[in-house]
C-alpha cells in the first residue's frame, strides 16, 4: 500500500543539520505568516529552530531537500513526537513544508515517502497528520500514500480571525504485535 515518489532532477535530499536551519526557518515562517498549515502565529527564531532540530532523533528525523547547484533548502519534512507521554513513543506526527517557489514538483510526495520509510526502519508504529481545513492538496497527498481519515476536530484552531477545523489522518507503518 502507498505510492512511489522519486526526487525530481536538480534536487538532493539529506538529514537536516545546522547549515539547513535558516532555510527551514524561512520556509516555516512563511507558512506561519501566510497560511494554516501550522497553527503557530509568531515567527520562529533561529535559536528556536535549533532547539527543535535537537529534539529529533534517529526514529524521528528531519529531512531537507536542497537545490543541488546552490544548496538552498527547497523543502523539509519531519517526524516529531506525538506526545511526551511514554506510551506514545512509537507514534510520530508528520510535517512537510515546501517553499512556494518549489511546490507542485513532487517534493512533498518524495518527503512523505522518505518519512514513511524512515518510520518503518526506526520502529515507529503509527504516523499521524493534522491537516487544517482548506488544504485539499495535503489531504490528497496523504491519501495517495495510504493515510486514512479518522476524524475531524471542529473549530479547534483560530488563526487570521476565524476558527479552523483540523482533519486527523493516520497510517500504521509498524506490525500489529508489540515488539515485532
């Protein structure tokens, strides 16, 4: 189950590092200021993004896609803790952000494919995505990769002067048996 995605020509992918933080911050802050892909309402500092990156590990990585020729970050994706409660340690939340100048080129699909594979290899059992209403492209992308809609949280966010619903999607990537 799921879809295949290849990295378009002219781009490279790797685990994120210190040198990628400004590009990650730039893309994320654009989303903070212009859309509802994130419910953050204030731009993030470089120091904040550094702490955020440090909170990720092998089971919950951050990947970046760069333009090969100039090394500029064009997109990034991460797996993050779903909750600090230990019983949720094998569940991760998916985040994908693509610079508007690089959208509709397959970067989001490539990142989602890479995150799913990384989750399987890292012992993650369940992936969760929260998608704000009005983001049909993100819903379609997740469904293409086998995520299923499990519910809608009504009016749980407020941004740009309006209440926003959030769809919850999940994808089981691990075995049913604990420890398998």
